[in-house]
């Protein structure tokens, strides 16, 4: 009999790409053709879209004759690459919202949290028997009830654990009075006691319940007790197996009843087998230690328990086939176990160790654990598997929550210093509701709620961080790039993908792009130090050797009338110029800028204004004004330090503010030779990362502002480039969110800014700083709208006119490209189905420019062609985030 291979979703995706690859290696007659090693590697690498050139090249070395057959290629794609993709998916980390404490009716420690499937409510139970029902949406308190067992006074009541019996609509609660009470959850008298299981030899401490979905009469109640701590005789685990649970949990004839008509069942009667509808099995392997946790695992037909005794840290009781007998397996650790959990899909056990370790076990192998997850500095109190992923949550006594990837045994996320301060002997409980992305932790009577942001169902535009987005007015398309070196063209009217180009720069990501004046050529700048020129059929026309063969990040590409200027983070591309007459060759070499580099730190951005004014901004906060025709520096503008930057800051803190958008793992900017003190003397708030001339401004000669800049402090500054003066500045976003991005509307009446949390703001600057003032103003322009089109950092912004509509494009680290009106109304995300098949006109009340855009096609005040003529006067501009 042959083996059957299951193809995962990742494998199906690769199988589809393999089909495309097979088609590409056929000749025009449909017959297969032979390929050289180089041709095969290039074609497979570009067609499949996953793996590296080296991995495809290694396929030739498997066989001595240096050939690749289809079996080897399919094995590599469907097994090795799909497994690699699956591991990447399992490394996704939940995005936790800030923890919040929720109202709690309990004055004593919370012993249990449950979810009532029938009503959709959460149930919390305290040590004194107070039950709270909570709304499933906002976890607000709906109802409270005080449990009674009739055996002890209310002041002496001590509940130890509770489980739901959903197949019979009951809840079982264990008490220190050595009894288990069964309460109705659907009767008119809520939580009325129906049965009492009394006479247990030891105090029951923990319980678990399982019911067969296909046979609801078949169920198992597992109980763990405190054992020898009371009687010194022994204790352990027991399991009550119900055979007709929906008819009756216990036999009715001869049952004792108390004054409240509660049926009483004695434990000894169960031991002697007097109740035919259930039977009992027990073991005492944990004695004399307390049993801390019990679970019945139906997939293994076994019940598992744990204790803090080293020799019996975890015990599994295996049910024998066709028999009520069972055998036990004991697992040892150094100092015992507080908690355990089981991953059904992986068939793995996890234990929370007193010795600060989380251990993963094969349930059939008792000699040693499969691996140890080390990272906690105190005893681990709780562990919970995420059943839909290969991940595990663990919580330790020092209030540290860790998320682990099981396959790689790596800690993906560590959360600490967010939980309330409590005494060292605090009773802590962890409850995970994976379906609702909710985690509840109790600290004595305090409940803390952690919610993770649900993964977007609407799909992302790209597979990786989107680094740049442009509008092509010729094709009426949106063009976006990402850190995986892909370029995608989208239909601006519908948001649907038109075409996609993979691996434009190989394994190097794309940081920024630009369009030429004809809108038929696309410039892409990669982290490999190259700029490539493409047509929109996917053909590479030129390669610009910007970094002379070195892998250097390029921050901006600026296209001028007779040259292309590049800016970057290293001296090789800090200010590099290419003459247009050099583009007669496929490989274009840089030319010399006659004025030299006048900056003392890396040049990050530039802007151009006709007829011949060029400005450049650097990491050190300098702005240099140039005459582009003569390539000579005219004047220098220096950004003043902000108040919070008066004290010296460490280099790591400075780089933290300037690093937010990078797709590179760069620890600090690379500095020019002779300027190693740049970090010490120039602050991140002074760095210039974006520069724009304000379109349509003719007030510079009269002393008004015509240039706007921003950087790593959330501050926007307005300058007069003729006089070299700073006229005004204001804080647009929180400085702790890192470097911001900005853009201007085509007519210069609206400024758009965005920050590290995906928040976008629009500012009315139509009449802002038209006239000079004696002092530098700190007054902000009018804020028109604030909205959040992304859930992560915004990496690029661009405004454009589409028909008679003024719209905003935004790219983000959340892998999406969004289209919005400047009022904040979102049209949609590219790559998802939009609610409307076309973009609608929209005006922002009180904004002269945006109101005018609705009249472009009717009143003839400003045509679309004139608007793009204004854009061309500014220069074709694009900018990438600093690494």
C-alpha cells in the first residue's frame, strides 16, 4: 500500500507556482526543453517566488551526474519549502492591547474562570463561592450569585475548583468539606444544588470534565485531591466514568436526600460499584503530594495529573482496551510541576516547572523530555497551548508572560511589568479563550484582561512591509513596492491587482520608487545599493551602480530635468548624481557633483523647485540650498534642537527614534569618515527625513514660508529658503513614536502627516505663514481631520487627483496600501473587495483646496492637467524611511 502525502495550503500555493514553472520550460510546441544550471536556477527562483538561488543550485549536487529531475524538484518545493513557509506562519505574534482590570465582585481569590457556551457568558467563581456572570462582549458584570452547599456555614465555605458539565447543563464545584456539589445551570432557580458527592477521603483540589460529543451519555469526571497532607495515607487522582449521564449521573433508587431535596451520593458507594450508571478508577502515585492539575485526554484515552513531587511530577493513567483496568506512567522532574497542558494536534504535553523551566514531553516517553524552554527567572505557574498554532503561553511567579514557538523552541514574545503589584504568595490563575483572542489572569481577587487584536480577515495588499506607493496618471494605476522586492500595479478605480513583478532586486528589498515625467519608466531603489529602471511590461532597461557594488540602503530618488540624484545612509550614496546622457548604456555609472557634499552627516532627502532651486536635508539637521544649474551651494539652514533634546542622549536612544520604518536590521546609521561624533552632537529630533517645497507659494521673496521639513521628533518645520530663516514649527505627532512621514496636496493647501501607530492627520496650510514674523511661531495650523487607516506604522504617503477627486494613498508596515479621502473616509484597501466599485467625490468642509477639487471638471478653475503640471514643477519625488 502506498503512502498518502497531505498537501498543506503552503504546499498548494507552491504546487500552483510549480505548474507555472513547468509551463515556462516548454518550447512553443509544448515540448519540454533542457536548461543549463544557470538558466534553471534563474527561472525557478523567479517563478516560484520562494527559496534562494543557493537552495536551487544545491539540487544539482544531490546526484553525482549533476542533473535535477522532477521528483527532486517536487520534493524540495512541497516538503522543504512548504514546511519553511509553515514555520514562518507560526512565528506570528499576537498584538496585545494594553491590559485592563475588570470589575470583580469577589473579595477573596478567584478560583476558576469558565465560558458558558449556551449563554455566551463568562463565569468567575471565588474561594467563598461567589459566582459572577459576565457579558461576552465587554466582560462587564451581569449577575452575581452566592453558592451554598448546606454542609457548612457560609463563612466557612471554601470552594477549590469548578467544571462545567455542558451535556447535562450542570456545574460541579469541589469544596474543602470533602464533597463535590452539582448545580443546575438552566433551571428556574439558578445554581440550585442537584447532587452532593460526599465522603471523599481527602479534600478535592482540582477537577476536569469531558463528554463524548457523538455519545453525550458517555462522560468522565476527573478529580485530584490533597492526599497525604491531611491523613498521611496517600492520595492521588480518580476518575468517575458516567455511562448514562443524560438520563442520570447517579442511580436514583435508595438515594439519600437532605432537607432541600438534594440527592446525596457517598464516595464509598462508588468505590463498591453500587451505581451501575457510573464506575470509579483511582491511583495514588502522587502520594503524599497534592495533585495540582488533572486532565482527561480523550484522544489518548488517558487521564493525566501533576504535582510538585519530583518523582511523580506528571502521571498518565492509560485505560486498557476492553477493560476498566489501567496502567500508569510516571514522569520525573527536578522540583515538580505546577501546571500542565496538552496539544491535541502535536500530541505534546507541556509542564510548568517549579525549577523555572517549561518542559515539552512525548506522552509515550517517560525517560526524559523532548526539550526545555528556558527563559523564566522564577517558578512557572501556568502553561496553555494555542491549539490552532504551534505556540505555547507560559506565566511565571515573577509576573512574566512568554509566548513560545514550539517547533523552534524560541520565545517569540515576552510581556512583563504590565501586571499589578501583589504579594509574593498571590494566588494566580490563567484562562485562555483562543477563539475570542482573550486571556484572563487573576491575582487573588483582581482580574486582568488581555485581548489580542484579531488578525485581519480582509487580506493584506502585500506579503511583506509596504515601503512606497505612487500614482501613475498615464495608466490610472497605483504602484506599490515591498521589502520582499515585489512591485504590484493596482487598478485605482477598483483596488484590484493588475500585475505583479517578483524579485525585482533579488533577495534585497525595495526601499523607494519614482516615476519619470512620461510616467512610462519606474525607478526602484533596493537595499543592494542599485537603482533599476523598468518599463511597465516588467523589462529592466538600466541598472544604476549607485553604491559601486556595495549593499547600501538608498533613502530617496529625485528625478530632475537633466539628472537623477540619489540620497542614502552611507558615504557611497550620500549624495550621488547620474547624468541623463549616461543612460545610453545598460549599466549606468555615477558622475561627480561639482559642488561637492556640503553636509557633515548623511544626506537623507531632497526637494526641487523650478527653475533651479535644489535643497538637501541631512541626519545632522542641516538643510543646504543649491543652484541646480551651477551645482553650487547658496546658503545653509540649521535645525534648532528641541527642548527635550537639550540633555545629551545615548546613541541607541537617538537611533530608536529614527529607525521606525526600516526593513533592514541596521543598529545605527553609517556615518561619513571624520564624523564619528555625529551621534553625540546631532540629535534625532533635528534630523531631516522629508523635505517639500509648498506648491504654488510665491511668498518666499516677501519673507513667507515656501519649504516644509520633518524628521525624527514628530515636529514639522516651515522655512523661507530665500532668506534661510525658520518661520514656524509645531508638534504633529508624539515624539516617542519615532520618525514621521508627510506629504502635501498638489495645490499646497493641505499638509498630511502620519506616525508609527498608523494614525494620519490633515492640516490646513493654505494661509499658514504667508507673511513673515519677527519671532518663530509655535502655533500649529488648523487640524482638519485625524483618522487611522492602518494598524501599524505608516511608511509612505502620496496625494493625487483621480478624475475630479483628491485622494490619499498610504503604505504601511501592516503590509497594506490604503486609499482614503482627506476627510478620513476610507475607500478601501488594495487587494480586497471594495464596497463600491469606484471612488467617490468628497469634500472636506472648510478646506478651500479640497472644496475646489469638486469643481475642477465643471467650473474649469483648475484642470487635472494643470494640477499635474504643478506637480511636475516641484519635481518627481519619492522618499524611503531611514534604516
